[in-house]
């Protein structure tokens, strides 16, 4: 694994963290602001009563315990680690040599773990893109070129709330569904938008977006693909169904879209079906009649 791939993986990990923070802020802005302020005041208060050694050691234990909780999702395990660490640092007499040795060993261990994790993530992402290139039917000579094109599609997505692995898996799904490369960027963009708004499984959404894009050939000259997806989202938002119910009904009636190719007409009929409050059996006939299919 060369240095560029390791650095890229570290960058991807950082992007995942930023995406997580953005998502939490969007979902709970007030709570995030209050939490940040309280953390600042606690750090300020603690710093005024502790020497630099104790401040650094306590920060190390706190960060380690948070990492354990994020990994295991086990509060008991994390708080036990925190308590044991705090008990240790407040009962040991810390000379300069012991302090330096502890910090050096902790930093070395952390760097090794981060490097190992980054390599693993980078390897996983590369494998996903190789599978995607294979799904497109590229020859072995063109695999690397195709992988670079797919990675560029992922890298070019702006304001992403999806992590690098999630984006790679969505692009692989597009490749398995034989979506053309030139429409993948807009497909990924709308999976990202729908996922940020609905939190439906992103692979389910990728199938949804893929089917829409491949069967939306009947559009007026003034209607762009972005307009179409805005229309779909508006209908989803106005309907009496949850986003999951909306997608489930789409799965059961998508053959009508595939047959007709008129996405605007289909999604208008789907929204009207939910507004009419019909049962599923009646809904199939209702959408069929609304689209004037024979």
C-alpha cells in the first residue's frame, strides 16, 4: 500500500467524521451548540485547577474512553475504562520520565491503530471499486482507468452526508444495475439528498434512483432530471405515507413506470393514490388507470 493511498484513506476517515458532525448538527442543532459550550466551560474550569501533565493525561483517558464507546456502543465498558484510567492517573506519582514514556507509548499505539484502520478502509474501498468496474464489464487493461473515473464521481459530490465507503457501495450498485457513467453523478447526488432527508437504507435508495433515471425518457424540454427528483420529493413529502411506505409502493408498481417511461405522470399517480387513501389492491388499478395504460 503506497503512501498516497494511506493519506487518501486518512482523508476519507476525516471526511466521514465531518459528515457525522454535520448530520448531528442538522438533526440536533440546539443540543450540539449546548454540548459544545458545556464542553468548553468544563475544559476551561478543569484547566484552571490542573497542571499541564494532569490535563494532558485526563484528556488522553477521556478520548480513549470515547473511542471505546463509539466502537462498542457499550456505556458500561466505556465508563469502566474511564474510571480505571482516572483512578490510575490520580493515584500514580507522575515523574517527568514516566509521563513522557506514557505519552510516547500512547501516541505510538494510536498512530499504529489509525494507520492500520486507514489501510483497511482504503483496501475495502478499492475492492468495492474493482467490483464496480467488473460489473461494468471492463477489460483488465481498463479496470484502473474505470476505477479512477468512479472514484472521481465520488470525490466530486459536494455537501455529502455519506461516508466514502457508503458512496463507493452506491456507485457499485449503480454499476451492477448497468447505469451509464455519465448519469452516475446526478444519481449519487440524489441518493445523498434522499438519504439525508429520509434515512432510508442508502442501497434501497440507490435502486430507487437508478430505476427512475433509467425510465424517465419522457420529459418535457423544460423539465430537467433535477426538476423531476424535486417533484418526486415534493410528492413524497405531501403524501400521507411515510417515506418507507412510499418506496415500498414504488417497488410494487415500478413496472408501470418501466412500461410507460413517463416518470412525471407515474409519480403524480402514486401521490394521488396515497391522497385517495385506497388499499393496496385498489391502488394498483388506480395508478394503472391514472396512467391510461392499455
